[in-house]
């Protein structure tokens, strides 16, 4: 059993957000965008502490805005956690039997689901924030009767324990007897009585021998016995020294892990190693805890939920790149936040959630395989679904129409007609239209598979950027960086990624990816048949003519080198080639000059870009199309 969806309202930076969760979900985005708020919302919802006023929430957890400055006034914090079976009878029998009172069963599909809502509002009488946990039915109304029993929560939480590892992971704390993992692991160690008694006798004997080895130790113990003269205990006391533990638990509680980086290095306690090793050790300690103890402490069929902040902390790039595989292999469900482009390189696109701060609070973007529209089931939609069984289905468990790809216009019109004449026709039509528009952003697995291969090198860079410029090759990359610097809009400082799409995939997929994940983009292509084909391929992905006219530019003279010569930059180009010891460069005609430039594109482009960065007058003479993709992108939100 794992979390399928989380809905959060009025919590910290989040006004309203809905996030689908996979077995592993990775949150990326700038600082203070809301990644930690998502992890904290899940942690609070799944770690109810009984019998405490104001449990889990404070006034700092309430979303504030220009229209809401007092956290005590306004809508409450609401967090909804949803679990859904992927197929009928997917959950273990122990789960379905124990949680029968709160499980909602879809009579058509036979699939089970659980919806839990946590809310918190200011209570004037209590003068505190009063939280409320409740389970919901499929209509999202609180369960009554046996479904409202308080014991349901204990049983539910035992199947879904949540563990939180923040970005600062101190091995000294996590490998101590008081830690959430190490201490509990140690306490489960069972020493046979005979061995315990033998160990105590050995400890006592060896302790006495060590004290007798030096009179100073014995005299110190005698001196400390004077405690009894001050402490009025009613009977004489004495003190002794223990240089060995009293019993085996005392010994185990002081146990520590020692680690050797390689055969030539000394064995050292974890706390004496670097922060990277310490951080990793805590994650692998969690793995040991789940493998060895989770079923014993909770339930045999428990699913651990790990909320993990910045697992790449203190790791070098190669280690960060390889780390995702280890995180993915951890048992249970993982929700991870990261700031590392290296860690990001091997994460499947559909596991990513881009988290941003917007005017309305936190915004979350992803690449879903399906889109859901909450409309009631009507018999009239069954024939429509039957005509497109791979595209449409109706989920009675959640009362949602499921769209598995881009919805074609005829199908959309049939659905509008099916819901026409209903009491809430306008509302249903608006929901269908929103789902139809959202489905236009669908990217099929086949395209993402290509990007998994081609775009791995640049994946980390582009997803941590703010905006993208799409160009055909690396020549434009160098020149655009130089031109932007000369006009005071350094691309790196402003979070702009220049994507040479011919080396990393195709332009239409990057454009669709940018739209789906909320990255503004512009594009520059050559003025040849291939460039025209690129523009057509982007337009075919539901980008209208207005968008194409605003965001794309095509060089009128053909390839980049042809355009540079057509714009009168021969003197600068010849001087660059002369400096690079190209034979006869100073006297070349335009045809030979273009051929020489194309022969070593990156070399001349890197030098021309450097000259543009230092000379604004040269930048102003560069082709207008190059300047346009920068200035247009600068103005885009």
C-alpha cells in the first residue's frame, strides 16, 4: 500500500496543490518554493500524536497572503492523503481485513481505496489550533459509525509509517542509542541469559583487575565515596569506577560503526569520516532498519514512507550520479527533494515534480501518463469510452474520467454533448475543457525514452534553469552566451539554459517538455529546409501561430555562417581564422570563408562569442534573429 495522491491547501507556501506520487518521486525547484512544505505536510498527516492540543501545526504552518495576514482568520489547513489499488486485490489480505472499516471498494473495478483528511483551524474557545483527522468516503464526506473509530488511525498508521531525514544528517546523532533507527535496532538484540551472566562476571573481573593495576584509580574511587557524607541517604554509601560496562545493554548502547575507505586507510568511527560518508551511512542505516525491523515493529505488510531531503549532500558528482539507484532500491515509498543536477541525471522523467513559487503560492508541474476530470458517471459516456478504450476509462472509485493521452476534438465534442442538459452543465463543461487543454501537453513514453538517452548529459542543467533557448548546434550556444553577456543579461546568472537540440533529441519534444513543466522557451533555427521542418514539428505539438511567431526565429540567409557573412561580419570572421592559422583566411571570398567556418564550427564560434561579450558594438551588428531570441525570452514570464 502506498500513497497515490496528496492534496494540500493553505499550508505554508501552498495555497492549493495536488501532487501524484510514484514509488519514487523527486521534487526539484529553487529554495523556498515549497519542496520542504510538501514533505512536512505528509509527515504531519501520517504522524498523529494522540492527546496533545495543537498537535502538528502552528501559526507558521498557515498559508498567508496579501489578503490573509492573520493566520487565525480564513480557511483551515487541509491535507488529504489518498491510497488506491492499481488492480483489484492488490493489497495484502492483512491490510484489507484490518482496515475494512475505512476501505472504500469500487463495485465495478473491485479496487480498494483509502482517503484520509487532516485539517487544522483556529478554535476561539480553545485558543489554539485544533487539528482533526478523519477518513472519507468516495464522495469525500467523513465516515461515520465504525469508520470513525479512533482505533482506525492506529491501525492505519501501523501500515504506513513515515520517516523523515532532513538535509543535515549527523551520524553522531543517528548512530546513537537515542536515534529513530540505530537505537531501536540495538534494543531488539537478544542476548541469552547464560551469556549475559557470563559477560557480567567477565566485565566485573576485568574491571577489578584494571583498577588494581594502578593505586591512583583505587584512591580516586575511595575519595569519591565521600559523596555519602553529603547526600543524606540514611545509610553509608560508596563509589567505584567502571572502566568496562555494567552489562551487555550498556555495552551495546555504546556500539559504533567503524569504516575503512580502502585497505590502505585506517579503521575510523563514522563520525571521524567526511560529511559525505556520514550522510550516506544514515540512508543505508534506514535501509537496514526497514529490512530487519520494520515488520516486527509495525506490521509484516507495512510500507515505509521515506521523506528524504537532499540525499546528495556533500557528495562529489560521480557519487551523486550513482546515488539515485541506491535510493530507488530502498524498500517502501520515497519522496525526495534535491538540488543536484548530477543526482537528477538518472531520474526517470515521470518521477520528477517541478516545484515553483508563483503569485498564488506553490505550483507543481509533472509529466503524467493520464489526466483526470472529476465528473459524475452517466450512462451516455459509456459508448464514448467503448469507442476509445485505450484513451478513456471511468474510475468509479474516485468519480473521475481518466484520459490516457491527448484527447482528440471529436471525442471532446462527444463528451460535451453527453453532459449537456445536466443541472451543472456549465461546471462539467468547464472541467472537461480544462482536462482537454491539459491533455494537449501529453508527452508519450516513446518520446521520453529518446530523451532518456539523448538528453541525459544536459538534463540536470535544463531542469534547474528558469528558461530555455533552443538552438540547432553548439555554435549558437557559444555566440548567444557572449551576446547576452554584452547586453547585461548573462544567461548563467539569469538561469537560462541553451539547448543544442540536434545533439540531444528533437526540438518539438523540448518545446512540449517546457510547456508541460512550466519553462518558457524561444527557438532559433537555420533558414534551410531542415530548419523549416523543425518549426513545423514544433507547431504540430499544439503550438498556435501566435506562439510560434513570438517565440521562434529563422535565419533568412540559410545556415548561421551564411547569415553572419550576409550581415557583413567578414572582417571579424577572417581575423578569427587568421588567428587560428587557417591558410589564406585573410583573402578568402565569401564562399570559401563560409566553407572554412563550417569546417570548424565550435572553434570560430567560441572566439566570436568571447569578442561579443567584450564588445557591445559587435553584438549590435550580429544577426537580429540571435538578438531577438534573447530579448523575447527576457520578457517572457
